[in-house]
């Protein structure tokens, strides 16, 4: 099958590109990101191409792009045209080409590079204020948020036990409503410190890391568990790994690559996890859903402020504090993420991926949910091609 042959060629190029990146630009001073390189997960046994120059990578990508134009599967052809295009943009940046930030977002991720408007931000603040007022909270919006967070906060000494319970519950819901085979997957929660993220899925080692420097509400932990594990990243990668072992999926399903057209759907699946499993939706979950939208938008907009609008890191930090109600440690963690040379554009994948996946999912009848899950988890997709379901 042509696609399977081409997917091996693609993997050899990408893995060779990852080695070349790690030998040059790979050291940024942010250890947790440096360990990931360009390819954080590789479930294949493909040998990388030996590259010494980025022009070699780009020449191979151009040839592969032409080969993929011959694929008959429309979704796959469209996806690979975008994915190879994004890999080529990434290679161009890695070679030393100076690229404006907005061009990076568009060229790497194939998503809308614009920040969320002030009107939409104000709408979300007004909605959050309304629901918190309905729950009986008083004062200015930031006071209502602080009171709600204090009421729903999980004590630090209970984080690990609460995570274990949530992981078990969410796994059972995924096994019941989406993928029965996930019932056998184990994930161990680990509290870590000094990292530039809230939580992280270590799929290969079966762990979920949680940033112990931050405070969490019960609903916030539910979001992180569904995002990182069930039915988010752990589930997504497990289904892809099973498909690889069965010979049903092309080899590139075994790779997770930072900053490409596939990134937004990878994150969009995770951010829609609560919707997919309908996990005990309460008024507090609704409050957190709005709150999380604000937080997701804030990271994207903060990156745009620094890299496209000429604002200072301090100005972006103040924005994160005022718009997203960020306390000091969270603001510092976000700023480490959005000022990282490779990760700064990637922050757009969360909100834009959430939009793309939710748009596709929300228009479906309940009878279409299962076919959509099969499509979503067993295909490599971009923000554009996820809309081609059906």
C-alpha cells in the first residue's frame, strides 16, 4: 500500500530531523522541553535518516510532498499535504531562517494565528461573573473567582489520592462509553516541582505528572485528568499504538511531533475529554469550563503580545494575572512556556484545537459519536481535516 510505504519514508525524515535538531538548537535551558526535542514520543522502530544539513531534510520533504499528492484517500491526502508543509516550515526555522511569530503559528500549526478579541474576552468575563453571582458569590469578579477557588481547592496533601481516584473513574467511563480496551491501561500520578506546565502525560512510562507548585480546584483536576489521560493523551496514544501493532495504521501514528499541523487536534481531543465521557457535569464544572476557556485564551494571547505586538514579558504577566486570575506561580509557569523558542507557537494548538474538535463534535447526532471517536482517534488529523468527518 502506497501510504504505508510513504509513511515509513516520512518517519525516517522526521526522526532524522529530530536528531539534527537535538544536535544543534535542542539545548534551550528549559530541561523538560529539551528532553522532548521535536519528537517527544516515538513508538516506531524506524531508523532515522542521517542528516548533516537542513537543506537535505527540506529536499526529502519536497519529494515526499509530491508523492503524497497521489494518495486517493482525501482526508489522508489533505492531512499529509498540511503536515509535510508544517514540517518543512519547522525545518526552515531550525535552519536559522528568521520567521515572524504569526508566520510560525500559521506555518507550523496550520491554525488561525490571531489572538482572541477583546469583545470575546469581555463576553467570557461577563458569563463567568453571571454564573458565580448565581451561585451566591459577591464582590468584584476577581473576588468571586478567588472565593470559588478557595471553596473548591483540593489540599496539597490530598492531590495524589484524588488523582488516583479520578484516573480510575475516568478510565472506567472511557472503557464504558468509548474504547473498552482502555480498561487495562494503568497510569500513576506523580507530583513534580519547578516545571513549566500544569500537568504532563508521560505515555511511555505510564505516568501523569502534576505541577505541585500550583493550587488546584477539584474541577481543575478533572479537566487535567481527562486532558492528559482518559480520554485524552494516554487514551489517544494507546489506541494509536494498538492500531500500529495490528498493522491497521500508518507508521506516523506512532510519532508525536511538536509544533505541526497534527498538534492542534492532539490537544483538541484532550481538551474535549470531559464532553466525550459526560463525566458528572455540575454547576461547578460549568464554572470551571468558562474559567478554563479564559485560561486557554490567555496563554495564546500572552504569547501573541510578547512575540507579535512588542509587549514586554512583564506586561504579558500582568495580563495573565488580570484576565486569567493567575496567581504568581501559575503566571511564572505560563511565561516560561510562552517565551520558549520552540513552544511559544505551540500554545495556539490548545485553544485552536479545542475549537476545531468541538465544532466537529457539537454538530453530531448521538448515534454518530462512536463513529466519530473511531475517526478522531485512529486517524492523523489537522484542524482542517477533522472537519471532514462524514
